[in-house]
């Protein structure tokens, strides 16, 4: 069983996803395939958010708690693919996050 340490770092999460992919034989999937799969998960996330906001109804209403849990599940799916993609290209997400957001603090948007 793969486990995360208490209070994991982003590197711990990336390592966890690598081990999960190895366990399931997913490391052989290439970068482009992972991008497509993440795109599908983003679509599922958007649908879950629409349902959470009750912007449409598929024949039954969704309790808020259930809808919120579904959004959470889809967010995790997207995050998993994001980390898998970062792993394939050798990006340390924590370092990239810190560098990009440091730049964003100095930017202005109009």
C-alpha cells in the first residue's frame, strides 16, 4: 500500500503519484496521452461544478454535500494527472508554484 507521510510536501505528492502509476502500470502512457486524460477529467470537473451550482438538472437534484464531494473527487483526478504530467517532464511543482506566484505578485491585470 502506498502512503503519504504526515503533512506531505508537494514532492511527497508527486512521488506518491509516481508510485501509484508504477503500481498500476500507467508509467508507459506518454505525455500526450496523459494530457488528453487530464482534459477529460477537467470536463468532468466542470460538469460537477455546474451540478454543484445547480446550473442544470439531469432529472434529479443533487444534495449540496453530495455535489461538493463529487467536485472534490474530480479535483483530485485533475490534480493526479497534473502531477503525472509534471513528473513526466521533470517539473518540481512546488518550486514552479513558488516561482510563478512570486512573479504573479508583481504583475498587474487590466
